[in-house]
C-alpha cells in the first residue's frame, strides 16, 4: 500500500476499532508454489490475550477456515496478509469548489501481517462459539452454537470441516484517507454529500470522516454547498 504520511493510521486503539467494526477480512498467502491464495472469513480480536485492549501491546486475531483452505494457504508455514476494509466511497470533484480538481476515493483500511498458528480441535470449537456469539448477540433471539444438545451435536460434527487459527500480528500498515488534506469547508461539504441521497451517499464513510476531523453532527449541515 502506498505510503502517504498524512493518511497513515498508527493509533492502536483506532486500528482495533476498525477490526471490531469491520470483521469481514481478506486472507492472502504467497505459497511455496508461487501461487497467491486469497480467502474471506470473519476475524475477531483475541481479547483473552493480555494487552489486546490496551492502546499498545500485542494484537492477536482468531478465526477459522473451511477445509481445504488450510492446505491451500499452507497455514503455519509462512507469513499471511490479512486485509481489513472499513468504510470507503467515491468523492466527486463537484463536492469541492469551482477550481479544477479530480475525483478520489476515501477509505480506511489495515494490512496486518503474521504467521498463523493452527489451533487444536478444542480451541477451534471455542473460536467458533465466539464467532457465533459475537454476531448473534445483537439478534432479538440469539442462536448459540452449543445452546442445546441437538445444536451441540451438530456443531461438533460440522466443526470437523473447519480449522481454527490464531494470528499474532507482527506488522501493521494502516491508512485513513478521509480528506485530511482538504480545507474545513470542503470537508464539511463532502460529509454533507455522503449523508445525502445522491448516488454516492455513504453514511458510514461520513461517520468516519466526522471522527477523523472531529466534526459534530451539525457541522456538515451548516457547510453544505457553501
């Protein structure tokens, strides 16, 4: 990923927030055969590891893959890249001002590197439980992987088709490109357009811009089309 100091995201707490709010990840491996292998799975921060909730400290991720992805990726044999993609979207030059300009794409993303560790069958079940609970907790009637005897038997059976992994992140490259190089009135105008009803509206991206620029909810409204 291109290095742009003004867009570099280095705050560990913000990187963890990005992962928690955008858990659907892309896993990329460069295998011994020279092939690039990519898969897509939800990833969670392993909160049981000391320091994962601190502003600094070790960042550890857990997930599972479906067989035979563990063989295709050659898990445990080499470094893996995990890509976390946050809100992103098109920014029209018409949202700037009357001066000549080109369009761009605003986004937040993180590239996380590490060599995955394959989990035991017992640890894999715990990860599967956590994954289900993480997404079911917001449901009105959450379904649990081991909520009943029948569920437990089913979960134990299908878990054999999955392989759990833990990734201790050794390197992070993260970027938050949210118009930090634009004047305040332009930022407000972009946020207003993203919160509007146009073809490139994106409330999630607008919220990220508000956070990055510490804009109150009323700021963009007062600056719309100024």
